[in-house]
C-alpha cells in the first residue's frame, strides 16, 4: 500500500511539469484520443529517477506503466467532475496564493515586518494607556468628538497631571477604574499593531502621540523597558490521565517517579521507561526550547520558569495533559532571527500587519501592469444595494447593461459593476457585522480590488513564468489524484463494512497473534531490591504487598507495570525464556527488571476489531487493484512504439 501511494504521489506532484508548447510535440501515446507527449514523459522520468525507490520502476517500460496508471487516474478524475468541485477549486486557489507570494515579493515585505518584530521582541514594555472608544463606523461628528476628548486628555497629561488618575477617571477601557490603565509588561504581537508601534516608539516616561485602532483613540505612557526573558530548555516525565482506566493511579505514579528522581535515579532513564509523552521519552524527556506563551500549558511554563538552577527538578504539577515533573536543563541566549523566521513571518502576515503587506503588494501589481480608475462605485452601490446587506440578506438584482460601468482596469482586465455586485452578494454571508452600509461597501471594495489584482497577477504569471505554471500544474494534478483515490478507493473501503468483513473472512490466515505472555514487570532501582522482589514473588506475594515492603521510608525502590505482550515486544527483555513463572534479573537502562509471567498465551487468530487498521489497508489495496483493471478496460491507451523507441534512446 505505502509503496503504491509513494509512487502515486511522486507522479502526482511532479508529472505535470511539461505543460508548455513545444516546437516538436511528438506524441508518445494517446488516452481515448487525447495526446500525451514524449517530452512530458522524459521530463517526468528524469526528474523523478532519484526519488523512485523500487529499482524495477527505474526501467523505462516499468516506469511507463506507472505513468499510464497515473494518467488514467487523472482522466477518471476529470470524467467524474472532481475538478469542478468547490473544495478542489478553493484548495487550488489557496495554493496559487501561497506560491505567488514569491513572485509578488510578498515574502520580502513580510520579512521586513518579521525583522521589525524580532528586534522589538528583545524587549518588554511596561505601559499604561487611556482609551476613548469609537469604532470605524461611527458618525463623523462622534469620531471628531472622541478625537477632541483624547487630545484634551493628552494635553493635560503633558502638563504633568497624574496619568494613572486621568486613566482612572476618564478612560473608557473596561476595568480602568481598578487598573488605572496599567497594562503591565507586554511584548511584540501582544497588542494590535498600531498600539504596539506607538509603545515601542515612545521613550520611558513620555506620553505617546494619539493612536487610532479599531477600539478607538488611545494615548499611552511608557513606564519601563526590560530585556525579555530568554527561552529555556527542560526535560519532563509525563503520566497521562487521559487514557481511561489504568492499572495504576497516575498521580501516585508521578509521585513515585518524583521520589526516584530526587533519590538520584537517572531522569533520562525514568523518562524513557515510564513517560507517556513518547516523542520526548525517546530523548530522555527532553523538550524543544520554549519561552512563556509558546506552550498550551501555562501551569507547565510557570513551573518550568520557577526552576532556578540547572538540574533542579519541580514537584509534580497537573496540566490538561496529565501529571508532570520537570527538570531545568539550560537557560538559553536570545535566538537569532533565522531561528525564529518561520514563526515571525507567519505572525507578520496576520492582523493589522497584513494590511501593510496587502497595500505594498497591490501597489507593485498596479505599477507592473498598469492600473486605471473607472467610475466611482459608492454613489451607485449606495442605492443599488439595499440595507438588507447589513443582515446578510441582500438579494442581488442584475445590473442593467447600460449601468454596468467599469470600476477599474488592470492590464487588459476590466472590473465591472456586475462583478462587484456578485462579490458583495457572496461576501455578505461571511462578513463581520457592520452598522453602516457605506462602511461595508468601502471594506468590500478594498477586498474586491485586492482579489482582482491578485487573480490577474496569478493568471498573467502562468503565461509569463514556466516554472510557476509547472508547479501549479503539479499541484492541480496532485489534488485530483488524491480526490479520485479518496472517492473510489479509500472512502469506499472505510464505508463498506460488509465488504471489509468478507475480505477479512477470506484472508484471516494473514492476521495471527504470535505467542504472548500475560505478565507483571518489576523495575527495581538496583539488583538487591530485584532479588528481594524475586524472593517475595516466590513466596506468592502480590504486587501491592511487594511495593509496600520494598518502598519504605518515602523511597520508591520498585515499580510494577502489568500487561499482555507478544514475544517480540521490545518491552520484553532480550533472550528471556518464554515460560510461566519468575524470570531471572535483566538490566534495562539503570534498572533491574524481573518479569513474572502469569500465563503464556498460545498463537491464535486476531479478531477484526484487533487488526482493523491493517485489514482496512489490505482491503484498500485490493480495491485499488480492481479499480485500475476497470480503468484499463474503460480507456483506450495507444502507445506510439516509434516514439517510445526514441525516448529510450534519449534517456540512455
């Protein structure tokens, strides 16, 4: 299954690179009369040769068979109308948007904002602010009144009046009477971009200029600046409480592990052996460096930052993920820009910063292709669009032909009143609430203009830039391959419960349990305790009796883990004799392990529920095989043998 999928997706992602006109369009084959050109096959073969792991598929004839299967799937996807589905069109549009960023120099603009954020992020600002509320849709007289009010307050603050008292008595921020406008320490991305910019541009002790945000007008006073806390590196051991009923109490287990760690047992070995966070367990519990706000567990972050000395271990703490103990490994220096680039650029493309990016990109497109304003939209659409649009219920009437003016022209593309009306009708369904129709129309026009400009750029780019067009074609075919496989193979297997059961009944001999043991694992801190455990097991003591006898004076010297394991399970000690009874002592990391085998379970048939994932995968393989046979019967494939001979000669 995986080998087939890898082959499919290699082709799906790479096959469409030869999409341009050629001087010699030699036809390699036809599928129901539609040509497939030799140059396309050669480019695909050369590009994918090093990616193909199956040596047999590097043979040109074998690779041609794989290529034909790929082309048949594309033909079937188009036949089933999958390219017309809105989900497909939307996904392709999103990819075009992402890919075109490189050609629009959008990433360069975003990088500038990201670097600005990086420099700001080295500091935290302590500030207070005063807010006079007024939104962007307020009446002009209300906006002016709010501006005059904040201006008056600023003048009083500049003359020396106490900023905290001004905020307490005049600020319209909720809770200002109690907070006196104090925001505490904050850093980059914590506030809306205009407010953040004003804070970082204002010196300690000074009052900012008036700031306009979506909340209203602000002024702020900066009290202090300090270097931001660096990232730290920690290791942890986690015991999940989300796994349903377990053979031990998670809180008791984490306390046992904490005791063992404090006794001097290896933190790394305890993490490898017992932590439920398997991703970090294999690294001895080590996590990627983080700073406050990076994780979805503030309790974890706070406990980690309370550790002062490298090697210090926290007491057990509870988070939404379970129970943890944390060890401080390192306090790191400030990260470089390159180390944070991806995250910073993602954030720089969101919120108010995105408007900076959009304006810069729109300007570049207008300059490249030529932009000309047409008729003003507001006088016409203020009448044409009813107030129902504010409730998302406007029914768009047709724009009369004589009234269908040109809003603007970009290159050879004219954006018309009809197109804008269609945009409004669709956009109203997902818009944020607006109070005034004029504000809605202004916002919608900005979005519409941006959308038309970018669409024009992307369409023009496909004709201008061969690499861009090739990559778009690759992705287009890749989506179709995925959709046609999902519809005709993967989803069919998942929903066909009767077919799955019949397939299992037919092939159940392939799904067998190996020999298994029902056993208790005893992990002791040293061989002396392991020998004590052996003796007590021989006397018939229970696991609880053994723990009570060995774990004394607040120390954890032995832990017990019950379970059922196949004989080749990695948890079983190597070279352990499979038989009922008490094993010899084995070394595992720094622990001494005894296995008490209570029952040896003979090999047997796995039920469908026990092996459903594997059966489903095998069933999908059979469905795909049968489906491909039907496609070969449905479509007529004719290979031009002379062209294939020349292809082989060129590729050798």
